[in-house]
C-alpha cells in the first residue's frame, strides 16, 4: 500500500492535535511554517516530534518568496492534501494547495478570509448581509464616519488579529482616539503589523459560535453554541459562557442557512470553518470568521456532548472524503447527545500561579467534563480583558439540565484565588 502524507501549515492552537488524528488513518504529516518564527502565543503548542518533517522558511522572506520556498521543498512528493492548522496558516495553505492541484479553497479570496474588512466586502458583493464599516489610521476620520452614520456606539479592532485582541467598544471621540492609538502601529499576537484600524457598526443581539466542515462545496454545520459576554471597562467584552444548542432548534437552522451563504461568498469549498454570528431584529450577520478549526476547545468534552467534535470531523473529511461525505449527507442536522456548557473563567485579580488547589473541587462537580487552557504554573494570572487573558476554561456536560445549571452556579461562585494558588508578583522576583 502506498504511503499516505499531508501538509499542515502552522499546526498551532487546535491544529496541533491534527497529526495524531491523521496518524489514526495512517497519514504522515509534514509541518510547514508560514514564518521563520512561531508567534509567542503559540510557541508552547509546537512539538516537532509529531511530524515526519518540519519545513521552516528563512528569515526576512516576503510572502511570495515563502510560497516558492515551500513549493520547492515539497516538489516531487506524493501529498493528499494541505490544511491550515490555525489562523496564521490560512493564506499559505490556500496558495500551496492551489499550486499543487490538491483540494483547495483557492487564492482569489484568501485575503478576505483573514482581513475582516475584505471579508465584509466579499459578503456584501455576494448579497449576504454584512456589517457597515470604515478602515483608517486616523481617529478623526473614524469619529466623523461614526457621526455621519449616526451610530451611538461602534466597534474598533485590528484587521486580522485573533482571540479578541484589541477589540474596543467606542461611544465617544475619546474612546475612538484611545482605540486607534492602541491598535495602529502595533504588532499583534500573531505577528501582523497593524497599519490600519477597522471600525464597524455595533450589532446588538444574541451572539453565537457555529462550526462547519465543507467538502467539494457542500458545508455541514457540526455544532452551534450561544455565546454570552460580559463588558470590560476600557475595552469591549469577554466571553463568559457558551451553551450548546440542539441541532433541530429553529435558530440553528437560521444560523446554518446564513453560514452556508457566507461560506459560498467566501468560496470556502473544503475544510473547517469557525464563525461568530450575531442575530438581531434583522437576522444573522457574521462578526468574525476563521477558515480553520475553532481554537481553544476541548475535543473530549464536545465529543461527550455531540458524539463528535470539530477536530475529528475535519480529520475524517480529509482522510476519508467518500466516507465522510456519505455519512454527513445521510445524517442531516447534528444531534445533541447531552447538554453542555463551556465556561470561561474571568479574573479580577493578579498573581503568579503556584498551583490549582480549586481544581479538585471543580472536578467533583457531577457535570465536570474537562478543564483546559489554565494559566501555567509559574506564569502570571492577570485581570481578564480578552481571550488570551482568560485564566481557564471548564466544560460541564450532563443529560440532567437541573444538575448542569446547579454545577454552573457553584463554579461561577468560586473566586480565582479559590481556583488558583497565587503569590504576589513582587514576592516572586
């Protein structure tokens, strides 16, 4: 039997688990890096031993040079597919897969899959509802646009950041100035330099996260969750709770119909997608998007609640396209097997983490399923202002909704110094 091989571009975040999933199908992986250096936020995610080979481009190469470098390195190999492991790998995965004639979303709209302003333009040009916006490096220009559009509040964010980094809700000219000053001229966590800021109308409604996996232009929604946030003074808001919806709920059908149209507008024909959608009195509108796996999720807990998860379904789509397509087309809407909550811990304090004594109490909750992304021992817990500063995530899964809600109340009542063992930063220096 011929040896099976694939390429993963930037296998960080959830994508770092793909090599093990593909190994179950007998598929080896080559890890291709989109830059010579791994962004700091992802460095702890990388284990070179998981890959048959790691291909790293030299320093100071432009994008087209990096594409050609990897194409030369991959020349003559028998490869089945190329997939982006996380947000930073999306464009390079598009370029390599297209040039190699493998399943690909193509490069025509690659930029729109990363740049939030181009994403909205692509939706609008396809007749899909999008958010009104302006792009500028000038706070006065953005403030003038806000007044001309008669918006009471707007959202200002970078064009291609991730993890809710530097997202601001702005009501006044001073808010706008503070946001633009914070964003423009900064290199964000994924290594992109913010030349401009994106200002958008603020959509007021219920937010949802929706995941999908596509094959040959057919998109299959794998799950939908409500997405509740709490406001953060001086910035925007942070996620507090996600609640898994049943596949047959009317809102899931509405979200699915909209997402399918959005994926068509963005020409997503193959692979995973993660969307954040707000539904207001006008219906759904896309507020954030990734042509990749959802980041920071528990595959274990989601499988307990769904019988599958975004990671395993994505691996199945590439490893066994025929079997995946036949199953998904026969399946219909996804089925929730148990109620599930994804609880983001929120910190209002700081300190160096020396242990997790509160985890024992959390694990005793009848609904406890998993705990992920806790601040590592020896690192600093800080007040929560975005996804990256969320101190930890706990999944609760239970068929008994009353028990689930009771466990959630007990979890939320715990303060962070009851969950984490903390010492003052000064005492650690």
